[in-house]
């Protein structure tokens, strides 16, 4: 009986892998700041049912900035680990609307040493291009983040839903 249950769960389960890449370059006028940011965020997950999945997203972001007015330059590297549970609450044709709820741990390096921990929700939309490929967009964040003392301590709670935190990615379903 136990083998039958395990086989049934495994047959209906679906693993997905993918993630997102990001690049942003800001060049300002003379005596102003400029920056370049690169990020890579691979993701792997497991569909428990049609509406519920669990997964983890890893990330690396590197920012190099130059402030001509203050004659300063700095580099910040961030490593991220973010396990989550994804709940799909609405479907319309090939589009699915979901919310990821989870925790996030960031470790900062280079010119900003320290770490932060957070818990929150992030809405998104998934568009099924085919049975095996999904395009995913996530934006915004509702939650709490606490910085350690190396980053000046402090914490933040809030809601941020705008296009400055838009993440686009591709998932491959197996």
C-alpha cells in the first residue's frame, strides 16, 4: 500500500527548473553617479498539486557603482538563498496567477559585509508557452527584513509593488 501511495505521488508530481538573469547599467551625466548590476537567480521546484508547489531560489548579484560627485567607487556582492511555497490562486487559459511565500537570507560581500533575513510574500504570473516551458514574472514584496549589526542593524516592514523590482524568468517542466 505504501509503495502504491509513493508511486502515485511521484507520477503526478512535476519538477521544474529555471530562473532569471538580470543586467542593469545606469550612466549619468558628468559629476553624477553611475552603476552596473548583474544578477543570476536559478530556481528549482516541485509541484505538489495543481495549486501548490515548493521550491528554492538561489541568487548572486553584483553591483559596481561610481559616484563622481563624491569621488567614491564601491562594489557589492550578494548571495541569496530563498526557499518558498507557491500557491496558485487563479488560472485563465495559459496564464496562472500565484503568490510565493517564504524566507530569504542574503549574505553581502565586497565593500558591504553582513547579512539580512526576511520573510514575506511576492505575487507573480506564469504563462505556459507549452507543456514544458513557462515564462514567469514576479514583482513586489510584502514582508519583513532584518539586517544584522554589520549592515547597521535595523529592520523594515512594508509593501512594495512597482516595476522597479520586476523579475522575468523561464521555467522548464519535467
